[in-house]
C-alpha cells in the first residue's frame, strides 16, 4: 500500500480522490444452496461498504479499495449461510522515461457460498485473475468453509522502439481454507513468470507474443504441475465503437499427484487455450462478448479445462436511469482423478439489473438472477436451478474535481494491465 502511494505521488500534481459507497440489499432466493431439490425460499439482507482511494500524478497512479460485506438471513435455518467477507484491492503503476512498472494485489476472505459461483455481472471488472476457484462439481459441500485468496501481479515494461516494447510478467495465486471442514477442497499455490513482446503494427493493429513457465502445487493430493507455453495475441478496432481482441496458445504440462486410490501418477499433457472478445463502447451503450478456453486451478487440487461464454450489456436510458444484462455459461471438465470427478458440468447464469439515481449520490437498484447447472454425462444426478429477486438502496460518493486521470501515464505503446494469476496451462489428462 505504501509502495502504491509512493509511485503515484512521485509525479507532480498528484492528488488523492476518496469515494465511499454503502449499499443495503434485500433478496429472496428460492434455492440459495443450489441443491437438486425443492427448498423453502430464503430472504437475505446484505450490507456492502467500500472506500475507493485513487491518486494520479503526471507519470503514476495508485488505487486502494477496502471493502466489507456482512449479511443476515431472516430464517434461523439459513444462519449457516451467513458470513462476514473482507476484500482489499490495490494497484499501482509508474512510468519512467523508457520503462514502466505495474503492481496489483487482490485479497479476499469470504464464504464459499458466494466465492464459488461465477457472477453474470461481475462487481469488480478490474479483477484479471481466474474468476471462480470452485470444486468443478457444482457441490458446495459445507457452508462453514471460509476461503482466503490472494492474487499478486507484477509487471516491468521496457520500450525497445517507438512501436515495440517488452514486458516481464510475474504472478502468484495463494488459496487456503482456514478451519476447513470439507474434504473436497484443497489449499494450493500457483506461480507464473512470463515474457511478452508487444508490437504496434500501425495505429489500428497491435500484436504480441508471449512465453511463460507456470508452477502449480496443491496440498491435498501432492499435485505438482509445471507447464511451459507460448501464446500469441492481436487487437484492433473494427469500427468507431467496436473492437476485437484474440489470443491463442499451446502448452506442455508435466505433472505428478497422488490419486485417492493410492500410488503416484506421473504423466504429461499438451494443450490448447484461446480467448476472443468483442467490445463496443459508445456514449450510451457498452457491449462485451467473450468466448474462450482457459486452464484454471480448481479447489479440488487440479488444473481443469473451462470453456466460457460471457455477454454483458449496459445501457443508459436517461440521465438517471440505467440497466445492465449479463449472461454467463461455463463447461467445466472435471478430471477423473479428483474427488467425485470424471464428468462435465454445464453452468449458466443470467442477471438483469436496473439502477435509478434518485439524487446524484443516492441510487435505487432492483434486479433478477437465474442460475442453472446440468450434468449431461451423469445418470441419476438431478440438475439444480435457482431464482432470486433483489431490491436495494446505495449511497455512491462522487469524485472530486481535479482528480481525473491524465491522458497518458506510460510511454507508447501503452502496456496491457497487470494480470495476476492467469494460468494458461492444461490440467492432468484423464
């Protein structure tokens, strides 16, 4: 945190902008536990408080956001679902004459009930790490499990020419379960180092190439996986409002682990990942369409294949009225060696929200949310659905004049933001 402030205030005219936000939300869910059986409705009231602290100088910026969320359920039978969640997001960037550095941390201490269900409308779009670290089986197990997760990213960029720069990328994910009572989850750490070469071909087209090495270790099954991979990417505008980003890569993973049946498995796998994103940014409407395949760590102690589709749309109908819609679909290929694994899980979530600014600082919010999961390869396993309706009120502070971000904080070409903990290697093959 001190490093972030130092980097941001080193430039002239640096100023801190403090923006508080407090929200109170009540929601009714017909299946809060996401189990394949009829459940009584659950009523939850949540208090969400955060403080955004941001500073910009001529060459640097810093961002700090502490957040606290506490909730309460109306029925005593739902008390095991209650939690007090703590979050802390920090980032800093500073540009020297021919180089720049970026740093980001994301700390979360939260219940597995909300940390293992991917949102269709992410609350924090600055989070660049893998979204859900779940069991891959749709099984939340016990709700008394609390998860602590720390994502760290550090980048150092060097300008090689007016159109070319190189970036060294370091990242780490550390996940643990204090006072763990469930056997389906495992603490793990994932460390990655990579080098990226970025070339601005012309004012419209940017390409990049990257090589990386990743080391993954899970405690429960002594899973040690090392991956070496390469990937390429390009981005370009399609029109005045639409743009496209595409990335693809291959990796070889060597792994050893202890299966539940005993012994040691020592093997290797070659894998492929990709991501395609279409984005529209206009005065009233924003669209994001993202399709990809990633290899992310799961809480069961393995790296798993995840095919994702996400769609987000936000529209400003009037000065005080806005709405957003999100759709997210995931297919998780759970390794056969994991606890209860060896199948595919299809997961879909859709959300719709409306915000009305009563005053510049006070907002009324309402929305609906639907979740469904299916297990097409398992017979005798019932699918589960959940439907929720929410209404809330939020106080949103306003940024102070004179704290707007400068037009440029880094030498050209500008580097991409830090991406803590985004492993791009494949899991153990079946």
